[in-house]
């Protein structure tokens, strides 16, 4: 397999949604502009935006293969 996949389910605390979205926007900018090994980085919020599902896929490199 030439990819590594990660799935995270994150709880967003009361009053922290805007801060969470701001920080995630910064992360997305880094992924899009500097991380050439990222194949997928997507966020999905539940209906009341108290949880976020993050889907990530990365190219498997020599350094990530050696760490397993």
C-alpha cells in the first residue's frame, strides 16, 4: 500500500467553534501550499457543529514506512 489514511472525530467545545474553524482554515492553507504528500484533507461537521470528522490521506514515503 502506498498511502496512509487517518480518520479523526473531534469534539468542539461550547464557544470554540469560530476558533476551531479559524485554526482549521490555517491547517488547510498549509496542506494546500506546502505539504505535497497530502492526497486528501477534508472536514465534515455534524448538524449542530459540535463534532468534526477529519479524513486524511497521505503518500507513503520512506520516512513514514520506516516508522512502522
